[in-house]
C-alpha cells in the first residue's frame, strides 16, 4: 500500500501538464475547458489503476499528454473498431470471436446496402420466410431434417426449452450444469424458459439409470445433454453417452435435446481439437442439436437449431422466435459460411477460424520472421526475437487444447513491457498483446498477413513517444 501511495505522488500534476507545449498548441483548436476535463479524467483513471494494482509505475508527462489528446480526439472516433489480435487466442470473446470468411463478408455487403428477398418468395411474387434462406443449406451440410437460426446459442437454448418443455421437467446431469460466462447458466436459462430443471447424478458420475429413475409420466418433458464446452471433468467419472440417452428417450417417447456449444463441422482431431462434431451428434440420435454460429463453425454470431422437422417447426411458430430472430446481414454471412463447407478442404483454408487452427508451423515461423524484420525496420530501438509460444482456441471451446505457436518477443527501447503493451493498445489501430517475462509477446497465429505492417507501425509510434519524452 505504501508503495502505491508513493507511485501516486509521482503522477504529473494537472497544472504542470497544462504548461506542456503540445497541449498549449492543442488549445488553439480545442477549448481549454475540454482539455482540462480530459486531464482530470486521465488523472483519475491512472490513480484508480494504481490503487487497484493494475499499474505498477506512474506515467510520465509525455504519456499523460498523449492520453489527454487521445481522449479528446477519441471522442470523435467510432467506439466499435478494428484492432489487431496478437493474443494467439483464436475465438477471443472480448475481441469479437470469429472473423468471417471473405464470401461471408461479400454476402453481408450485398444485402446491407440494397433491398433483398429476406421475406419474399421471388418465384411466387408473394411473402416468403426468412428461415428458408439458410434452412436448406444447413440441412444439406449437417444431414438434419430441418434447421432454424436465432440470435445466439443462449437464445436457441431458451427457445428450444420453452417450445418443447414449458411447464414440464427437463432431466439434466449435475455434471453438465454449465455456466458459459456472463449470466448464461443452464439452470437460470431453464427457469426463464418455463421448463423445470430435474437434476440427476452427481458432479462426477451420472448413469443412464439416474435419468430413467427421474422419469415421471406426465411430468417429464425432455432429456437434455449439455456439452461441457469450457471445462472437463477428469478422474473418477462417468456420463451417459448421447447414444444411450437416445435409446432411453425413444423408449420413454421423449425428445432428446443436445446443447453442444461449438458447432464443429470438420474433424480436427489431428490438430488436437477433441470436440464432438455436429454430424456425430445427429447420428448418435439427438432429436434437436443446438450450437453457436461464431465458435468453431467460424461464422457470424448466431444460434443454430437443427433436428426433427416437427420440433423445429414448433420452434418456428413460438412467439420467442420473433424476439430472437436474426437480421439479414447475419443470414447472409451464415449462408455463405455454410456454403464453404460443401468443400471441407476449402473450408479449412477459407474460414479464418479453421485456417488459424490448421496453419502449418512452418508458415507461422515464416510469419514471425517477417514480423520481426518489419518491427526492426520501423522501430530499430527495440530488441526483437522470435520464439515458440502456446496458443488457444478460446471462446469456451476445446478448453484443454493447446496449440504450439510462434511469437515475436519485443523488449528494450527504454520501456517496461507493461508500458509498451499499453502503448500498443493506444495505437491508431490498437494491438492486443501479452506480457511474459518482462517482454511483450505477439503470437502470430491470430495476426493476419496484411496486419503485420500495422503492428510494426504501432511499435514505431511507441518508439516516437520515448523520443519526445527525452527531447
Ligand atoms: C457457448 C455456449 C453457449 C452460448 O452460446 P452463445 O452463442 O455464446 O450464446 C451455450 N451452451 C454451450 C454448451 C456453449 O458452449
């Protein structure tokens, strides 16, 4: 605490900052009061960061002046914007999960700036349904009888439970009462949907007989299996497989719902990704399967429901379907993404999430080398090396999968790694990197080729701050 107090005392005073040449110059174009307010806001922000322990050193005058200018100018910028993900986490939920494939981007642009047949049947010249556009291609790719799309998988779960089991009990294993993050918890969603959770088994062991014993005629509405997508239970464990549950559901004339989280469509076991695939889930006998559009499927944010036509039709007619419906841009992106899956090998190249998982190590190594050269060229003051690193799938998918990646490590230039990481975030196009062993670590798996120059420029910009501070 004492240490934090002494760091606080080192923060440049607002009066001193206002005498800075750059800010005096800035006042010619911006009212003094606006700059004073920005200076107060930045000072407050820095104090809080120091007090909560997120910042280990006081900023110098130059950093404060740049932040004040950036704050004033930033108010003119859009809030949601492009940044470079150098974290090596492919499906980073905070950074927007999946990048769309080129065809999906084209699809979005096409429907965004023109009218479309969103709910119009061109052949009949009459009203159509927005569900029709993707239903057929999804069925073709997954082998499902029918499909529909809503806003995200959380909405899909809610709609499915509400349409199939409102007022009834849904039997779920205690080992699968997942929290996905934010406020998505299976028990809470269940309650909101009007279905009643009937928990069975224990955290580590649930047997098929547990489901059978919990069945009550008139009361039970469905069996549900939830893929524990963001954690694994290991050791003394047992669970009922989808196939076993399908057999039981058929005996009891109940639907079997499977929330599988990530919509993996191709076999990635060769790359260490041990997630169930959509095709296998249907073959194993699930009646309705739910998954996200923007996890391993690699498309836009969406919740996809596939399975028996009678159930999907019931969901399409449910009032929540309207509340959860997706817009034309999502449908365009999703249709184009599914089209890529007509050619599995092509999909692995064209869908960014898949290409980032399957990229050969040699290619990552070459990219790291190119990034190193570009940084040294634009910002020679830094020490730059390449090294191995560990990457992740992220987005609550394949939690145990570790991908061996390639990184560029940057240090020196008169900065601590902590300060350098912060300056990269403040670049014109922010760069999100990691700090490891007092160096800034940039994993190249998630950096796209055309972004290498942006990263180098962010370092040049950081270096120039060090120089202005000295001068
Ligand atoms: C991710 C996930 C969800 C939520 O999906 P969103 O598309 O993020 O709403 C639900 N269930 C499981 C098992 C998941 O992995």
